[in-house]
């Protein structure tokens, strides 16, 4: 991996499995907040996940889209790398998480019990950055993590349905960030037109525990709720997360703060989507500007 990109990401808290690969671990904000006794993230509220016992990681930082709303840097691009073997990731996952959290052991806000729990993670969220399906042995990695006793969440942009079909995470997320092809190409800026492939990925969701992620960018994709609803209905996904774009990270160089919807706007859009399909509002988290829809049995 390029040293310039690697050094920039290390300063942001990335822990790399080896210097030739972009596979990395980075504890999220909610992991650290919960460790210090604060509230857990919306995944705890919606799905019962303990935030301080969750490892956020990615097997690759490569991505085949350049979404305007993405918080990551396109300046620190990973273009060439060796793929880190699944066995090496599994063997070192706990070590890197421990290294990333080591400074919290002496914090006055962290109890000994909570710190011990954090060093015994139960959950792996393959969602840090990049597109996981660009990592060729992804199905093998997920199977191994499942064997190791972790609950696995996989977050994908849906552009490689052939890979997703072979993955068996506990919960699979697929992004649906546009109601139509034209909006998708303009907002997600894929290297190729993957709109049809995203449709194929959505078709995989009915047979498994799954969620569709809709990132709402004010003024850019918050229209045609009936078109979102039609694709959601056809997918049969277990859940739908309608989540507001957050004006954070490098996305601030591409979008304006006005593109970030307030929670009431996110909820209103989720309600409009639900009107056109067999889903109802299950829960919501105003602090994260996200509304969870659940399929009606």
C-alpha cells in the first residue's frame, strides 16, 4: 500500500494488518463513547448490538464508486495492494482492536469491567471504508469469523452480486441510494454503470436476514419515494434504514451543509416510502438521523 495514503490514514486511527494490504481496523465513535459509559449506537437500539464489543473493520479500502456523500478521502486512494489472507485477519483482529483501545485502560471514565468486555468483542462490522466485495476471499473471511463465534454484519454497495451470493453474514446490508439509474450515476459516480447489478443484489435479500440502507441527501436523492418503495418491496429485505447524510469528513469538500437533512425530514421521507410498500416504522434514532423500517409479515 502506498506510504503517503497509509500514513494519512494511520493519523486518523487506522490499524493495518500488514504494510502491503489496506485491510484495517478502526474503532468507531460509538465504540469509544460506549466504552466511556456513554450511549450506544442505533444498531444497539435496533438490533441489540453492544457497541463497545463491536470491531469495525474492512478487508480492503478499494472502492468502485466515488459517492459524493462518502466521508472518506478520494485523495488518499488505494490503487494497488496485496490482499491480506483471511487467516491473517482472523488471527490479528483482536490484537489490533486491543492496540486501538489501549489508551482507554487508564481513563477515569472507563470501568475495568467495561474495558474487559471491550477486549472480548462479539461483533464484527465489515463496514469501515471501501467496498468489501472488492476483496476476493470475502466469503471465506466471513465464514471464518462466523466460526470464531462473531456476529457478522456486512455492508455493501451491491455492485458485485456474484460475491454477495456466496457471503453468509449474520446480517447483510445493501445500499440503495437512488430511485433511478440517472440519479445513481450522478450521485454515486461508479467506475462503471452498476445499476442493474444493484438490482441483482437486492434480489438476494429476501432469503436472508438483511437490510437496505438509503442515505438521504437533501435535494439530490430525496424524491420519488414510490420508486424506492417498489425496489424495497420487490427485495423482501427484513429491514430498511433510511438515514440522513452527515456533513462529515471529506464529503464537506463535495457537498454543502444544506445537503444534510434534519431528522424530521428523514422521518417524513421514510413515512412517504412506507406508504407505498409493506413496511412500517420500527424505530428511530434522532441523534443519528436514522429511521428503521421493518417488513410487515
